[in-house]
C-alpha cells in the first residue's frame, strides 16, 4: 500500500511538474490581451473577433503600438499581419523584439515600409547585438502583403536568429561568437509592434510623402504566437537544450530553406549593409564569417 501510494504521489508530482512546465513554455494561439498590452494610443488599437485579432490605426492625430507583457530569452515569435493596402507610402509598420535596455541594446527588427499603390512593400530587417545595430538589409516582397494575412516569424536560439516571411527565410544572423562576433544571448527581449508615419525616410528614401487624404490607415494582426522562455520564469529554461526551438532542425537552415534563402537574396534583396562600401569600406566581420 505504501509503495503504491508513493508511486502514485510520484506520478502526480510528475504530472504537476509537466503541467507547470507546459504552462511556462508552451505556446498557444493567444488572444491579444493574454500576452500583450497597448503602449501607445489606446484609441488607435481596436480588438476584433473577441480579441483574437486587432486593427492598428494611423491617422493625423497618432499612430499606435503594443508590447508583450513579458520578456523572453530565446524562442520563436510569430504573427499574421495584413498590411495597409493601396497607397501606404510614408507609413512604417514594425514588428520586433527588444531588450529595452538603453546602453547595451539587443534588438531584432522587421520593418515594413509602405509604398505608392502598385509599388512593392519593402521589408527592412536589422539586428542589434550588445548595443550595436546598423545592420540593415532590405527585401522587396514578392507578393502583395496587404491583400492577405502572411506569417512573419523571428526564431532566436543559441545557434542563430532567422527572420521568416511565411516559410521563407529572408535573413539569418549566425552565432559566430567563436570568431569574436557579438550575438544576443544575455538579455531577454520583449515583443513589440508599432504603426507610425515616417515619410522623412521610409519610401524611396523620403521622396514619397504620406497622403493624408487616404487616412485613416489600417493594418491587421492575428494569431499571436510566442513560444519561449519567459523572464522572470524557470531559471534553467533558456539553457535547456531540449526546448524544441534549440533542436537539430532549428540549428541551421535545411537544404530547402537554404535554397529559398538564396532565391530571396538573388531576386528580391535590394539593399545589404554588408556590400555598402560607402558606409563600410571594411566589410563587417559578421558578413564574412559565413552562415
Ligand atoms: C517602392 O517602390 C519603388 C519603385 O518600384 C522601389 O524602388 C522601392 O524599393 C519601393 N520601396 C520603398 C520603401 O521605397
Ligand atoms: C492623394 O489622394 C487623393 C485622394 O485619393 C488623390 O486625389 C491625390 O492625387 C493623392 N496625392 C498623391 C500625391 O498621390
């Protein structure tokens, strides 16, 4: 009887442990308010479909922004976004992770730069590691991101950071610490999004101004998914090599992903700081360290 009891107790405590662990690191499609809060202009973010989707609004009074309630150390974050249709020139929609530290900032950026009707949206990505950014790359999208929702994902583990558009990797930043290249891995990051006017630089370098007679501008978000180690949270989570996002299939691009990454770089990349000799007469080390 005693043996049976202790066996059962062990099972129960194991079950509780598994449940507790699952609650901590298990992602699930969330409603907006489960994981996020509004950080800029309540009146410009509207919840739809019982909070499973939101509408971001930009007009002449304000843009808007939101942030995750928690910070995470490694993991994967994705959202489905439908960008401003038609004439979106001068607008910027951003989706990023940020350590929210002033001096030694880590940041992983997706910025969607609007354009005149019929002209391609540009996705700018940037990476700050240990306080240093200035690593912009730009890709013109091969579809109209305002016609439908598409999935935008940031994968961040001990091996690399990958930005995906749907299933297609558009940017990889490898952990090349062994070669002395900084890699974000010490600070947790929050998940952020903003919609704002930036017509002094966004579209064709600021030549195309926002057309306020088209306002208000609307972008839509849904299917918020964050799977990662929350901080504060279980102390050993981030270094746990059994987290799925650290697994073998997530440590490097597979052959198919590598091929689509090459396809993007050859056919859709319009700017790469790595090859900008006027900015960087000496090629930055991470550009030659290999992916
Ligand atoms: C906008 O369209 C122009 C013309 O096709 C293109 O050169 C530019 O890269 C596009 N994106 C931005 C953000 O200006
Ligand atoms: C701004 O939008 C208005 C209304 O659609 C249009 O008549 C006007 O030509 C647009 N201006 C520019 C610079 O595109």
